[in-house]
C-alpha cells in the first residue's frame, strides 16, 4: 500500500537525511516527476464507475503512466473500451490474462487493491490531469537531456539540432494539450456576432478582404482558420496576385500580413510592391531610368506601403517547424491576421527530411498548414505549382484539381483552391465570344468548402506586377499602360516649382 507523507515529514527528512559528506540527498540524484498514487486512484475509479472512463479516456494514454504495471492496465482498459466491452475488475483481469500480462502487473490481487484505494470516481478527471502534467514534465526532461547530449557532439549540425528540439517540444504539446469542446450556446453567440459584423460592414464581407471586389463577393473574404491554395503554372502571376492581396489587406484595410517568401528575396518583393503601388514599370525601377516626374510620383506614393503592417521573411528552405515558430511569434508580437507562403513545394517537412517520399512530405506540410491556420485562427494562403499535365492537355488548358502537383493531400486539406488562368499565356487573344483576353486573368475557385465555386475575371498588368478589378482599370489601356500618367512639360514644370518636393529628397524616401 502507498505510504502518504505530510509536508512536515518531507521537510524534516530534508533536514536530517544527509550522507556522510554533508551533501543533501537532492544533490545525489533526483526522481523523475511522478504521481503513482494518483495513477492508481484513476485506474481504480475507472473500474468502479463507467463515467470515470468517459471523462479520462481522451486525456490519458498508456505512456502517460510512470509505473509500467499501471500503463499495461490502462492499455487493457483501452482495448476493452475500443471493443465497447464493459470495464471492471473481472474484465480487466481477463484481458490481461489473455495478453499474458496479468502476472507482470502484480496479478489479480494488485488490480483488486486499485479499487480499494478510492471511495468514488468524483475526482478522476482532476487526478488524470495531474498524471498528464507529470508525464509532460518527464518528456521535457527527456527532450532537454537529449538536446544537451547532442549539443556536446562536435559534429552536430546546430540548425538541425535546433529544428529537432523544436519538433520534439511541439510533439509534446500537440500530443498532450488538447482543446476542450465548445458549448453550443457559446458557438451560436459567436456565429451571430460574425453575422452581425458582416451585416454592418459596408461591403457585407465577414473575412479579410483581398481588395479584388469580384473575388471578395464570391469568397466573402478570407475566413479565419481557412487554408487557401492558389495554384498555377510558372509565370502565371502567382506571386503578383498574393502581393496585390497582401498590399490591399494591409494598406487599404489595416490587417497585419506575414509573407514567407521561399523563392524571391525580400528586396525583390518590395521592388514589386513599389512598382505596383507607384504604377512605374519594374524594369525602370531596376535600372533607375526614371524621369523627374516619375521620381516625384515614386516619392509621393511610396509612403503608404512604407508604413503598411507587412512582415516579410525570405528564409530559403523553410521547414514547417520553423514556419510554425515564426508565425506564432508574429501572431503574439504583431497580431498578424493573414499569412502568405510563396510557395508550398519549396518547404521541407522537417530538418531530417532529406530524401524519402516527397509526396508524403508535401502531405505532411499541407496538413500542418491547416493545423496552424486553426491554431492561430488566421487564414493561410499558400501558393502551389501545377503539374505539366496542363501544358500537354488540349483545349483551353484550364487547370483542374487533379493538376495539383506532388500530392492529392493538398486538395483534401485546403478549404479553398483557386487557379490562375491567363489565356494570353497560351497565345489565345480572344475567347469563344470574341472578347479580348490580353491582360486578362481568370481566377477559378475550383474548391470552396464553405461556399460556391465559380470564376472571376481580373485585369493583370504584367509590367506593374499587379492584379486589378475590371471596374478599376479605366485609366489602364489594353496593353497595361496608364494613360493618366504621362510625361508633359506642364507636369514637369509643376514638379520643379513645387515647394513640397526636391529631387534630392529621393535619397530619404522610405524604401
């Protein structure tokens, strides 16, 4: 039988029980965190009352128990529960006898003694939580010990070590800290609040706006906890589209946005944003061949995006564990409301994922992204490549869900899948009705878990790397030129006479 001691007894032992050299016992060795008496109380309660099992079955696992005998007994209890058989002293004893473990755990006598240790199962759930806490402490000690040991190895890759430690810590939390169920009354209240918010908003949207009106009408905005996949063949404008959306969400609507760019550098992305915002050709910005009026335009329009809450990370080969850690920090410190990843196939599943099955790794990444969206309660937009099957297909080459590259899990995990289709890319300048398709991009919503599927037409201005609504392109001609911005003697004169701008001020421009 377990011996119970008081706090006074423990303190007195600490004072008098010392080895000959005078060092306290705690300096000689430490016992792992444990609560064997509570483990026994929980097992006894389960075999006494059915409700106890219902309350703890999703909290405990066999490995949660410190004492091996208790772990084996709980494993037997789980087996009975999975077969919907009754759980009591006799059935558990019989199950252990069948698996040959009865004598290992201490025989029928030990199982009988477990029920004698508890009078009722009222506190079984509370006791189970303490058992789990002790298990988490032991796991933290194990992971920390492994990390310390590996850190002393000279040949260790420090970044792989860091990733492994983070992976192990996340596995502890993911496996033991579960979200409890929500009451219907609470969920109804939240749903009504969301409906009222959408009703009272000017545009009637409940999610984060992309700034592309036709798309927002179809999607109602990017919804929290959704994983959105935007897929297309190379050079279709995937990065341009998400940069347009990031800019609109941050600048026009004030939503903090995190952009993880695995393909392009932060400076390249910012240059694209500048071209889009100022409506100056990106080629001119690269070469610096700007006229005086264009420098004035640059200096004037750059202020908006320089103050926008957009956070860019251009770490190459980013692993899902690094992404998760960075996203959590950004959520906590910057309150990000939208995450964009460019692009999914450039990510790695883990620091150890060298070689192996790429399809399984992509499946793991997409599943993890969906889990992260739910955890942080933000929409995540991930770009994805399409397979070459699109190019080899005849007809109008409109992509379909089966064209998603490397894994069908992307299609399954995503709440929404959007394809970018530009007929002009395939040298098609007119559609079936005879409409001009130059600079036209069709956004095809091929999967929409919480809404309709359809397609919307937008204007794609390639030299500005910008997507726009058709109704917003009155000043943009069919070739993407902005007729409202043209060099003129009068305009240059006004710029030179202006007291608000000096050409030298460009050195202090915030970009």
